[in-house]
């Protein structure tokens, strides 16, 4: 068992991004994806301002400020697992700030370059820190396997038949990083949703878009794209968070997860999506002040599909320039 009083079964543990959640669940802890906690709040915009009032710079990614503010609102989350490698250096600095404020911070490093042995060591260290055995983690992984297959089914119903809308796809996949902090409720909810979605008529024939990059921070993006009669049939990172591949073991599962590693893994995934999902165009969403913006040129150089890059800063509605650019992009792609 873990020696920390904050890591007792039933305690809520914050996650700064998707990490091996199976270990957290095996320890009897409740994972809380802090990004989801931030963006699902009706106060999300005000939370960014609050973090700035507390001293965070204007020229810093809003997700970091949102996570910080979400934690101030949730003192019951005493411990945070921060990906201090494989996410970004902002997360590393945030972890240090949280530690200085008395929170327990567990650092998790995705290896760079992507290699099996260091990742296996890192997962083993997390198990030791949370006081769980490999057998207990394997049991959780087995428990999650049918659920993860349902998520793959949901994703297929988005791009194959159009029975699941782009927004529904986004929300279900993004929630899969922590199963909405309630695995026992998430699973039957997902089963019921799939049953209902499978009974819907198909909805194909619209402009088929994919989204690459960080989850968009805009609040009305999918409604606007619906108005433009465009279907979003691929969300790169939310799909990655759902662990979309069958893998022989936990280490392999998190090695195939493309988000924390180099761009080559992402490119292979994106190329496959462009071909399999018959994308008419790809929207590269970039977050203001995020280092991942730099990958834009690589995507343009290596992907054989029209690409539109849009940038978001705070959790607000789409600005008029982005709306116009999305409209022009979908008009050009319309057959
Ligand atoms: S959006 Fe970019 S800068 Fe912000 S937390 Fe994520 S990786 Fe870091």
C-alpha cells in the first residue's frame, strides 16, 4: 500500500494528461482529468482570468491556467499525477508550483525517444508509488478491455455510418481519459448510448473533416460545423486518449499512444486516418503559446490532404476570423 495519506482508496487524484490510468484505478483511487474539470466548468473563461490574477502570465497556454484554477476550486484533490515529460515543460513548472502549495505531486515521464524499457520502468515506479501489484493492474486492464472496445465501436459509428455526431465522438473520447471519474457509471452510460446510436439512420454525404492536435478550446465549434453541413469524423488526440489499439500488455498500450512521443508516430496515425476515414480535409487546431504549433509545417509537408490551421486561446466562442476561414475551407472541399 502507498504510505501517503492522500493516496488512500477512494481519494481523488488529479491527472494533467492521459497517463496509465489502469494503475490509478488498481489503487482504488478516483482519477480526475484536470483538463476536463476545467473545460466542463461553466466558469472556464473566468478561471483563466483568475489564474492570471494569481500571477500566471498572459502569454501562457490557457489549459495550464485552467488546470491551476480548477485545483484551487477542488481542495479535496490532494494529489496530482503530472506528466513532467511527454506533455510540456509548462506541466513541469505547474507541478512545482502545486508542490510549493502543499499538494502531493507524482511525476510521470513518458520516455523520449519512445522506448519500451524506460516506459516499463516508469510504469513500475508509478505502481510502487501507488502501492499496487502488476496483477492488480492487469485485472483492471482486463476489466477495461470491453469498454475500450465499445469506444472503438463508437468511433467507427462516427466515420463509417455517421450515426454518432462529431461532437458526441469528441465528448465520449475525451472523457475516456478518466471515465468521467466514475467508471461504474460511465460504462452503462456508454452501452446505452451505443444502443441508441446504432438505431439511428446513417448520416453520410457531408464534407468529412478530421481534427489534428490539442483538443480545441472553442465552445461552439461543433455546432458551427454542423451549420456548415460538415461532419467531424476524426479527433486525433481524443481518440488517442481512448487507447484505440488492441495491445498485448500495458506497456505496449502506452507505447502505441502517440500523444507524448515524437511526431513520426503522430504522422503515421494521421496518414492512416486520412486514408481510412476518407477525409476531405484536416483542421490543425493549435493552442496559443503551445510548442506544438511548431509541428504545423511538418503536417503540411507530410500529409496529402488539404489542411486548415486555426488557433484558439481561451474557452470562448469561435472568433469571426476562424468562422470565416472554416466556412471558406468547407466550401472549397464540398463536392
Ligand atoms: S496545450 Fe500545449 S502548452 Fe498547453 S498544456 Fe498542452 S502541451 Fe502544454
